[in-house]
């Protein structure tokens, strides 16, 4: 059976979550992120690239702080503990 052609997936995600995720991916040491296969690391790189294309790289510390507060407001108190 032949392998299907790769495709693209459209994902709906809150723009504030995208900003928080982009900042995290840009500032986290990828060697510190646990993974069980090299493809997982590459998939995170692919995600960051897609976010950069869709959103662009520019944002301020104030924009990030507001996004972080709004995104974390949807968390349970238990999950907020870092």
C-alpha cells in the first residue's frame, strides 16, 4: 500500500495562546525539552516556523504579559503552580 501524500492541517487557536507559545518556543532551550524521538524536536521547530509565518515575530513585553495573564486565567488553580 503506498504512503499517502503529506498534507497540512488548519488549527484554530487563540491569538493570545499563539503569542505565549511562540515566546516560549523562542526562549526555551530546546535541548532541555524532553523528547523520545528527534521528530518531536523537529515538529516543535515546524510549529514555531508556522507561527512566525502566520503572526510575525514582533511583539512587546507588555503584549506578552497581557497574553500570559489572559491565557493563564483559563487554568485551574492546581495547574497554575509552576
